[in-house]
């Protein structure tokens, strides 16, 4: 008996991989041949092991381990043949995820933010397991009944995901029992949709083997089974769902059997109970019809003819640098970015600088408006539009994710799930949640708000000499690089226009670190009571700067240089060779000819490299103040895209240095000595000690 059961299991797993014999083969011979072949095949090549390997290959969590996610729209996952046992296994995974979601829903309360986050993560697990389940063979997807079942499943799943995301972003009043009861109905609709999909897929596998325990049902058996399933679903959902779906009492008592023909469809999911941004945009479009200006803007967003778009662009004359576009309206610049297949440079300029003339929220809204419209006539432009939309979302700064933009992005995920783009929706949602977590941490621990002021004098005099100059330079570079790679390019661009610390938190933290290092170096030196000890430390820092130059770390190099050349230290007495060495190191940042020496050195380095951001910010500020935002053209006042090209050139240099990282390791003894450079004196205290060492009326004994 045990061997027979094992044989049935083997056949159940692998009957789909067998090749059916020609129709002319007798039934008895075919049964014996299939049994013998499957037994030998399964014993030599256990399909359970093979299936587990395939499952590991499809596991999406491995791809999400590295951040940020690469959203490849051109890659299509291979459609692998599934046995019924695999479908049932994946069905159990969905049931487990739904069971955990329901458990969290029942215990909603207590630490509300934590519970909301757990529910959102649980909903993501449901999305992942359903995504694995719906990877079916093409011939099953071509079934009208399966297509209708998938449509209902996607609708219910989208509502579940959207409710969990709204709960995380906006919270919920626990007294709103109706909202919680409704999401319970949606959860059950997802469960019913999954069970129906597994049943339909199992029935449409290519002819089960004769020895398989799975046999096709007779029409009468199907009718009885469907009537029983419908009765159980109606009893579980309750009278409220019946009324919502407009089911009459007669139907609830005597439900009609669910047909399984290709023309029939499974029951519809519960009616949507969430108001999405898509609904709001539809209402907005209706209102905009009465506004001529808004209608004209919508017409621009719907353009798909290259020539019509080119006619609305003001192009550059011959000899001018940069992309050919000189000026245009914001909507035309956006549409042009979706039509340019070969002009990659234009798209990069647009993505790097669009914030200077249109907000990320408006860009995403306009691309969502354009996306479904171009699908009917130009599928190629549809792909370009969505690729641009993905790039915009992927390159959002954490600080940009305000409440309105968060809801808009979650509505975007909702629309993707509705359309069945579960893989893209899952990756996009994971990216958004990661950015939200970064924003939460940034708000709860805003290190960029710490003021530069007098902190207790706790510097460790003399101990710096115990470390090798090369090791000190490496640790300075290691600490700089961690902050440098966190800086997002929009922060740099916005800082040159607004100087707003709240909108450029990572850049602010990096510049604060630069200042802390500079003041720490000044404090370590000036706290030495003996001139000989001060001289030794200055020479030590000059050696560190030499190694920083070899590491291409211009940031710490100039931070130390600004300390050694600061007024409280510069006015003190130094040996001649020390003063000459300092002059030699200062030549790199000579301000003559627009810092030509430094710019030449920077252009010759091989990354990794950490540039001096002060000069980059200065260049961006000059471009912003020296060029108008708009140009008057024959079509009116348009966005000056030539200015954006100049801004892009500066930002692209910074981007190139962020793409190659240092391979350095932390050294705890040195980093502990640095103590985050928090032990330093303020400017006033430095001047007091400097005047104490050398009063104002006493001339220098050693001149540089």
C-alpha cells in the first residue's frame, strides 16, 4: 500500500512533464508504459528537488535584498509548466499570508504605528505569494474563464493592498467597524479568487495521466460542486455582502450553479470601497473640460506625433552645446522625454532638472494621465511613458515624499495591481516603502539640525600622533564616503536655488561634517600648551593631507586645510619649514582663474573620488542667478531648457563620482578617537585661546 501511494504521488507531481503517446496506442498499453516510465524517471530524478530549485530561482525576496531596485520592464519571467501539486503548494502559501493578515487585522490596536506597519508588510507578503501563483502557462491564460477569474482576483487584491497602505499612511479610527468589516470581505474575496484560480488551472492542465488521482469532473459533479462552493461563500460573507452585490433573497436561497464553460465568468469581487487618485483624476478631468487652458494642457499631454511635438519646441541654433531643445512648455518637455528613443541625453537632463520648473507630484500625475491614453494607438510610446514614470519614482528623494505624494504613489501601485502587473507593483511598492522608512528615520533623528556651537572641551591632546597618517586618512575617507554617497542630486540642485536645510538633509549633514572636522582640527592644535606640541600636530595633519590627496579625498583635504589656514591658527608663530609646507598645500585651492588648479586636478583623477562640494554649489548658484528661468519665444514664455543643460553638466560630474565606491574598512580605535568630531571648540573659544597664546600687541617671531 505504501509503495502504491508513493507511485501516485510521483505521478501526481510529474504527469505534466510526460509526453502523451499517439492516439492510436491502446489504452492498456499506454497505462502500463506511462506507469513504468514515470516510476523510473521519478526515482532517478526526484521532481520534488527540481521543483524546489525552480522555486528558489523565482523567489523575489532575493532580488529585493539590494537597494535601490532595478525595475526592468523588458524582462519577462519564464512561464514554467506547473503541476497541480505546485499550484496547491502556492495556494497554501497565499492562505498562510492571508491568515497572518487576518490575525493582525483582528488585533488592530495597541501601538498603532507598529501595527499599521505590520499590516502593510503583511499585505506585501500576500501580493508576493499571489504573484508567484498567477505565473501560469500561456494556454491557461488564454482561457476566458481564467481571465475573468484573474480580473476579479486582481481587483480584490488591489483593494486589500490599498487599504493596508492607506492605514499605514493615514491611520484609522478604531471605532470605524464598518471599514474593518469591509476589508474582511475583501480578504475573503482574495481567498475565494485564489481557490477558484487553482481549480480552473488544474482542470486545464494538458490531459492528466491515466494513473493520476486527479480526474476530470463530469458536468453534474461540476454543477453540484459549484453550487456547494457558492452556498458556503454566501454564508461566510453574510447579508451585507449580498446587499452590496445586489443579490436578491431568492438568489441567496437558491443560488444558480456556477458554469465552467469558457464563456462564463466567476462571481464579481466586492464593489470598491476606496477612493483612489485615479477616481479623483477622472473627476478632475470632467471639471477641466470647462476650462480652456486646462483642456489645452491635456491636449499637449496626449500628443503622440513626433512632428507635432517638434513643432512646439524651440530648438538650438548650430554651434550651441547640449541637447537640441532650447525652450518649451513643461508639458511638451515631458512628452518629448517619452518620445525620444535615441536621445538618451535629453531624458537624463530632463530627469535631473525637471524639479526646477515642475514638481514631482505633477510629473507623476501627468505621466499617469498619459500612460493609458497612448496604449490604444502607440504601444511603443506606452513603454517609454512607463519607463520614464518608473525612473521618476525610483529617483525621488526621501524628503520629497509628503502626504499627497505618498497617496499618489500608492494609487499608482493600486492601478498596477488592477491591471495584473503584480511583479512591477511589488517591486515599486517595496521601493516606496523603503523610501518612507528613510524619511521616517530622517524625521525622528534629524542630525542636520544639530547646531555648531561650543560643546565641552574633551579633545584628546597628543594621542593623534599614535596613529599612522595613512590610517587616519583612510578613516577620514571612510567616514566622508558614507555621507557622500547618501547625497541625492535633487538636494544639491535645490540647495543652489533655496538654501533650505530641510529640503537638503543629506547635503546639510555632509557640510556639517566638513565643518565639524575643521573645527575639531583647530581645537586639537590650539589646546596644546606648548608651541612644540602644536608644531608636531600641524606637521601630522600635513602628512594626513598628503595621503588624502592620494586617496582623491578633496573634501577632508580642504577641511583640514581650512583649519590650518584659519585666523586663530594662522596668526600664531610657526617654524619656517612648517609655514612653507602649508603654503604649498594651499596652492591646490588657489582661487585665481576660477580655481583652475583644483579643477584641473579634479578632471584628471580616477574614481573613487570625493570632490569639494563647496565649489559645486557655487557653480550651480552662479548658473541659477546668471540665467533666466524662462525665455520669450514665438509661442510665448517657455521654460529655458538651455539653463537646465548647464545645471545638468555640473550635477553629472557629481553623479559620476558617486557611482564608484571606496573599498575601505572601519578601524574602531581611530573612529573612537574621532568621536564623531563632536569634541571641539566654538569660534569664540578658539579666538580666546589664540589671543592667550599670542596677545594682539606682540609681533610674530617667525614669518611665513
